[in-house]
C-alpha cells in the first residue's frame, strides 16, 4: 500500500475575503509539476466534503489535485451579500487566476461536481488556451423539473435544525447562508432560463461527463447535452448524485483513463 500524497493548505486573498485551498502533491509549489486537476465543489460543498476523492484522483491521474472552498463556504470567509447572477461563470473568471498565481501552474484540468461541473465548463470556456480537459460529475446543464423537485425535497430537510447542524460541521455559522443561497438561486424565477449552452460552445478541450442513473438532481439528459457530439458521457448504474463518493474508485479510474488517452 502506497503512502498517501502529502497535503498543503493555504489561504488566498481575493479582495472580498480569503479562500481556503488544499493541494494534494509532493511539493507545495506546482511550478515543475504536471498540470493539476482543479476541483469545483457543489452547492453545499467544501474541501472536507470531497473526503478521500482528491487523494484517489491524485493516485489515478499522477497529477496534483487542488480543491478550495468557494467564498461563503467551508473554511473560506463569508460571502459579502447575495450570490450574483453570474456566480457560475465567475469562478473561472475570478478565482482560477488567483489559484494559478498562488500555486504556480499555467495549464490545468477543470473537474466539478453538480453546480461545480457547470463552473468547470465555464472555466474551460474562459481559459481555452490553458485548460487541457474538463470533467463533470452529476452536473446540470439547464433547469428541469427533476432538478427543482430534488431541491424542494432538500429544502424541507434543511428546515430541520438537526440537519442544518450537520451541515454546520463543515460551514460553521455560514451554513444557513449556504442553504439559502442554493435553494434561493435555483428556485428563483429569474434563474429559470439558465443553461450551459453558451459556455459549452466555447469549450475547445476534451470533455467527460459522468452521471449517476439514479441522480436525484438531474436526468441523463444533462450529461448528454454536456458531452454533445464531441465529448464523452458515462452513466453509472444504481449511482445517485455523488459519483465521487458512491463510486469513488470507478469515478477516479474513469477520469484517469480519460486523461491518459487524451493528454
């Protein structure tokens, strides 16, 4: 059994608050390393909620893995106000350059779960010259009733204090904001027309969309649209919204094989 890859934690100032970042790699700098995989978490996510997946992904790809708490989440500072309408596109535009400068990489692979998958796609479109591949897991490409029904069910769950307290283990006193930002955004009539179509049209690198057949937040039409005619999508039988947790080894292996074949 191989020893786990070391982790390195840092904080990056954004001008609106500090981000908590964790790197899985042998050295704290990536200047002489292979292009890393940058992970974008879901609407309730945080670095700690990736659990052992970044380690598995590092081993499966032979690449550094970077995960960070978006502003307002996990160990990052609170978000100043409400999420802006362009919050999905903003991660690639605003945050990726900060990670790049702090850790010393240029080229990278974007990989995201759920709304983080949308952020990965937007990042790939925004950084066409340096994004080598994009991977989504349980991502949404448009608004459908299947997604909204799953969010409404979760809304009822997080009205219970014990369930909000469970989330607070990862987000502290930001937990209520995290839940309200997710539910309020996705159920808002103003968000009903959102799609990834424009961003997908701008992606110039290989694309892999992984999706569970039993995903409670999105039908298989999402990975089909994300992959389009040029990408690849994989439906995992009996897997729900979290392929990286429900089928960690399979998801990491799929990504490792995909990158080895194309890069």
